[in-house]
C-alpha cells in the first residue's frame, strides 16, 4: 500500500462501517419493511459466526500458547532426539503426538507450523496435523462420554490414526518438501526423515532454532511466549475468522433439513454427514456430542465419517492450512483424507450390522 | 505502519476481544451463542486476551538504555509488520465490530428457514431415555415432551397430561389453520449445531400470533402423527405472550 492509498482505505473502511451501522439500525427499527428478511438473515449469520468464534477462540489461544512455548523452550536437538528416523515410525509418532499436545483442529495449525520451523519432518507434521484433533486426551474423553467404550470410539481413533499416517507417508515421498510449505512455515526442514540433509539453504541464524540454544528461564521466557502467542493469534486468527464467516454463511444459505433427510443409504449418508461436518465446523472437543444426536437415525459409517473427517478438514481450520502449506498441498490434505474416509465408512456400512 | 503503532493496535484489538467476551458473560448474553458449559472456558479466554494485550502493549521507553530483550522484540515486530498486513488486524477485530454493529439476538423463528424444524427429532444426546418420563408433565420443556413421545412404548398413555411450555411462534406452511408450532432451539455446544424443535399447537387464533414472538402455552397434550412419526400436539387452553427467556436454548 502506498502512502496515498492507505488513508483512503482506512476512511473507506470507517465510512462503510458507519453506513452499515446506520442501515442496520434504521432497518432494524422498522422490521416490517421489505428488508426485514435481510436483517433477520444478517442477525442469524452474526449469531452463528460469533458462536463459532467464541467456541473456537479458547482453543486457538491454547494452540498459540503451545506454539510460543515450543518456540522459546524447545530446540531442534530436542526434536531430533524424539522423532524416529524412518518415515513410517515418524508418521506414527506424529499421529500419536497429540496425546501430549492436547489441541483441537484450530490449535493444531499454529503448533504444527511452529514445529515445522523447528525442523520437524514434513511427514511427521502432516500426520500430527491430521490426527492430533482426535488423538488427544480431551477428545478421547468426550467421545468416551458420548458413545461409551465401543466400536465408535475405537474406530474413530483407529481410522483417524490410519488416515493420518497414510497421508503422512504420501507426503514423506515428496522430494522437495519445502515446496509444499508456505514461505512463512519453513526453516530447514528435511524429507521423510530427519537424517536426510537439509534441502533449503536458508540459514539465517536467527532465533533459538538455529545455532547454540540456551534455554531461557521461565521469568525471561514467559513474556516472549506471550508475544509469540499474540502474533500467532493475529496470523492464525484471521484465517479462523474468515473460515468462521464462511461456515456461518453456508449455514444461513444451505438448508440443513435437506442433508438430514438422507440418513440411510450406505454411500449417500456418508456424503451427507461429511458435508455437515465441513459446514458445521464445530470443534473436535465437542463434536462427539453432536454426532450422538445423529447416531440413532444415521448409519454407523456416516457417523464415523463425521467424527473422523470433521476434525481433519472443516471450513475454519482448512483455511488456516493455507498459512502452513501451499495450495497444492492443501488440496492433497483435503482429498486424501476425504477419499479414505469415504472408503472406510462405506466399507463399514456395507459390512457391519450395527 | 511503525512497529509501535502496529503493536498498540494489536493490544487494543486483543483487549477489545477480552472485554467483548467479558461483557457477554456479564450481561448473560453469552448463552445466546454457546452452551453454558463453555462459561469457564470463555472466561479463561477473555483473561487470556487481556494478558496477551497487556504483554504486547508497547511500554513507554525509559530515558536511558533499552533492556536487551525489548530491542530484540522491536526487530521481531518489524518482520511481522510485513507478514501480517493491516487487513489482518481488521479481520481479527471483526467479531467485536460485527458484535457491536449487528443487534445481538438469539436464534429464533427466522433461523428455521435454513435449519429446518423437527417435531420428532432423535435428540438423544445426554440424558437417559427413561428419566425424561420421570419429569412431572408440568415441568417438561419442549425437548422433554418430544423425547417422552419418542420413547414412550405407547404414546397414547401420555394423552391429556398437562403441558406448560415456553417457546417462539413458528408459522409452518405445512400446518392447517388454527395451528402453529411452538419452537425452541436445542444446542449441544454452540449455535452452529443448533437444531430447531417444535410442538404443534392447536389454537383458534394461531394466525394472529406474530412470528418469532415468545409465547407461554398451556393445555393438554395428545398423541398425533406426522409423516409416520409420533408427535405430541397441544390443545391449547391459553397462549400468552411472554418476554424471551434469559436462556433461549434447550440443552439435551
């Protein structure tokens, strides 16, 4: 933005806001007017948007704090020690890492990006990104509370891990992993294993990730953790908010009754529940309770599809993926889990009787 | 934008988000957006926003030398000033901006157009199936009634039990004259997953009720069917206008 256009843009924003406010107040006062329907829709849209945002905000904050902690108190050597060297073992560890980083699908994105910056191999990070929203103590507890110990719980965890590990392995085959990452998310990451030589020559020497790392004391480190968390919140928050706007827009436009009408076909019910998961965009920590509402009428496979695919890909979190990966990688991150979820869920529908 | 101004704006927006959440909690309107079990989490998030804001608000520079890490932060700021453009600040401020501009309202009859309404929803989440029948009829809300009719082995045994429910008026085009739906939204976690549920009410002056106004309906229930499903129907003896309840939604 040049010096001249910036004030124009700021005034433009301010003017648009005042105009919108005037319009809403005037029309709102006169609810019988022809625009009353619009005001109703706007009000519904805003309520749903704020609902999604208020629900997601604490979890995103948690993720950004985790990201700050990793940046300040963690270094490359710690990662080197903890991550196994073969792609398969790496992807499995990535899939299980959520057990120690309890984050949902909003919090996992900033954390994964930070771990990539610290040199986490791509396959491990992808597997972590996809699995952590389900493979974590909070979500396991909420699924247990909703469904009890049974096939839904075990299949949710098992399928999530399986899909995350397979997707991670597909990414491990990339010979140029740095090309899949957004420029802001890569340090000197390596290929499938941490053993292979660094592929990028970016050695800026900045930050504790590179060079000699002195772990700061808590008193020194904490303000930095909070500053990083704030920056991360602004970086990721805007994508979360755009995603929430999109999700609430879809909810005010797409009639859900049409989706809920198809509850029995082995394939169509799976597709309906996947669509529902994507547009509802609810946090993985609570989605089990929502799925339970459909467990009576929808096929088991479709309820599982909701529980497995929703946490991996939904409108609000997927938009945040663009902050970590490039567009092509994001397409893979959506399509691979989608194809596998459909495959496994339809298989379950066709081959089981519960 | 200089790093200092950028930081100040960031701090203001974070503080704004924190105050916004606290105001929602204070005024009780938080429940228009999210289930009450998120109260503590929302409170923590509000405090988190305020702490982050306090932490990044630029300090007044002392006359003498700057502390070491303050300097490092200033360098850091500059990077981010370019990475996160001004529109990013605007977007993050959107929850507060929209919250102030658009008059806050809980989901009502107007939202049914998109969400559809259920008269026999299988909303089984939480709550045992038999316990719902233990609630005294006069204490049952719309959700309890729908469940009771879903799970009663013979719903006609519920006939003539007195219903006493509060909900919004929804004029469904599928209903006959002299009938309306008294509805509520049932919510598991936040309004994104809201499902509208309703009971058919027989009331001669149904057409005169304003859509989306709240009413208190009293009268005996009767088992009825719609599309092959058992639904409760209220033969209203009285329908009074009431103000919207402070907890607009029902929690399964």
